[in-house]
C-alpha cells in the first residue's frame, strides 16, 4: 500500500474514532445532566439542601409620639386654619450582638444515585449570642431567629433566653421564629439556639447582611472527614487541629473585633462523579489514541511490520471499548472497579488482536506497554484533580524523546524511498 494512502487511511480511522468519542461524551453528559436535574430535587426533599445559617436579629422597639400639621381650607382653597394631630408610631432599630459563640459538628454521609454522588451531612448546631442594653431607657427587644432552610427538619430544637427554654411555646412562621421581652438599661440578654439537622453540599454562617462589625466572635467546627474546603468568598479559620485518629479536623474562627461582610462555612468533600469522569475520559481519549497510533506507525516502519489502516480501525475499536464500557458500568459498579474492568477489557482486545497482526512480542511489549501508558495511565490521571494536563504533557515529551532516540540514525529518504519502491513494484502484479 502506498505510504501516503496508508497515512491518509490512518487519519480517516482517527477521525471516525474522534466522532465516536465526541458522540459518547455528549450522550454521557446528557445522561448526567438529566440525572442531576431529577435526582437533586429528590435528594433535597428527602435529606435537605445546602444550608446558610444567618445570625439572629436583635431589634429594639419603642413607641414615639409623632406630631403632624394639616392645613384646613375653605371652598375657595384658602387656608383658614392649621390642625395639629398627634399619634404614636413604633420605631425600630437593629442592634449587633455583643458576643457570638458557636459550636458546629458535621457527620458526612455520602449517597450515590446512578451517575451521581451527593455529599450529604448531619449537622448539630449550638450557638449563643449576647446583647447588652446600653441605652438609658427600657426598650422592647425582639429576638428573631431564621432557620437555614425553611424546608429542612430540625430535631431537638432549643430556643433559650436567659436560661429559659421557650421552644415549646414558639411557632415558626415563614422559616423563622421570634420572642419578645423587655430590657432595662445595663441588662445583658443571652440567646442560645441549638438543633440537629441535615443538609447537602455545604453549610455556612452569615453573620451580617452586608458589611458589619463582629464583636467577640468564636466559631468552632468539628468534622469527621479530613478533606476540608471553604466557600469563596469567605473567612478562613484562624487555627485548626487534626483529630486524634486523623479522620477529621477541629477548626476555629476567633476574632475579638472584625469588620467584614464575609461569612464562614464548610464545603463537603465528595467522591469523583462517575458521570463527569466518563464524559472527561471520552473527551480526552483521542489524545491517547493519537499518541498510540504514532508510536505503532513509527515502530512498524522501523521493524518493517505492515499495519494496515483496517488494523488501525480495529485498534481504535479496542480503545473505544474502554470508554463505552466505563460509561455504562460506572453507574452500577464502584468507579474504581468499573475503571479496572474497562481497562482490562480494552488492553485484552488490543493486544490479542495485534498478536495476530504483528506477532506476540510486538503486541505484548511494544504495543501493550504503550497502551498501558497512553490509555490507562492518562485515564487514571483523571482521578487526581489538575493532573491530566501534566500527564499528557509528560507522555508527549517522553514519546518524542523515545522516537527521536530510536529514529535519530535512520535515513528517512532511504526508508520512505524503499517503501515507495516496494509499493510501485507490487502495483503491476496487483493489476494483473
């Protein structure tokens, strides 16, 4: 076969494989998106959504007499007198707590539904806030507490004001509850709220609406997982300690006085999403196949092993089998098992086929090791976030180095000329 036609045939096979992988990636992404839109609502209704706990509101109320003047006019519109009216209006002012102390503990409970993992968690919350009334007159103080998710469940709820638990007498309305009391000059009021709840994805505490000043702020979080991450934008912990068994953290946010508009929170860790991984593997698979084709083509020239484009077509089918099998087993098996099964099947398909085409040693050594590096190794790099680009770069450079060393002393004019001559010599016989 003419070398130019052989190369064009290989490119045609590669293009067909490329279209197949792009189609598979689109199908897998569509399956994941459909599952995400359907299952997210189901999981949220069963377990809970991401929670953002707002700080309680301390609102002072007092009556104030208001005087208004109203002109009295005659039939011609002339002002004949002024009537003075007095009435009472309720004035309000939101005040900041004098101190905030919170203790939050998380228990991670990840659940899998098909192609998706959901990072669910149990949370126990215990917060205490104080307010010192520094005004010279008594006022009415309204203590309002808004729950982080109005559709969630809150077990063992405590709403304690100055040592008295009012939770039994309170009624939640529009996702919040409140209590009213009188405060005298110099009086310090202590509000403590505690509950156990469930949520997913993340939990955060928002101390103020917009920029505010936090006095004597102390937040402690306990996790039973080692991989911690924080919302952005947000406050980073001021200190942290690893749990004795190394399976979690105790994190502290301690500020004596800080002005900020940010909150503090925790993003729950999650397993690799099988659907996203399958899509990414399909999108990047042509890179592996391209390097493998290049390696096989050059070695075929060096060892005088004729690999026909039809052979390349079946090789690409073996590579494609890896992604196809993984896409439809990743939602039924642990993702690591699905990966190992798909890799084993693909390597078996390619090496057993090449054994018949170019011999056992070439298939198992030159081709087999290359497939393990280009396909399995590069695909495995997707399990480590941020390493795929580095991996393909290293593989490309190593391949370039190996090919340069193997072909550095070759007279390509002679090699290609011999191939062209052989092709020309075979043409008359083929015609006859």
